[in-house]
C-alpha cells in the first residue's frame, strides 16, 4: 500500500494511504496524527484531484 505525506500548516503529521484503485480514482484513508490521538477518514478521491495534489506538492509519496 502506497503512502503519501500530506502538506499541512500545523505540527500534526498527516498521511494519505491508497486502499484501492478504480478507473475513476482511488479509495483512500487519511490519517491526521496528533500528540495523543488520530483522526482517521476513508473516502474516494478522483484521479484528477489526486494528480493535482501530487503535481502541486500537496501530497508526496513516502519512500518504503
């Protein structure tokens, strides 16, 4: 499963994980890690939005 760092203004680390892929986009899990808790959301992200986020640097793939 590929993971991407999400650029954020705060100090909390945020990660986007690819769960699955379809022709139209990706099923993703977004994890916002705070000091003593995590906020986890699963959603669908269109391929266009994903490509835009990578191109603009909003998300960057983490090395394995």
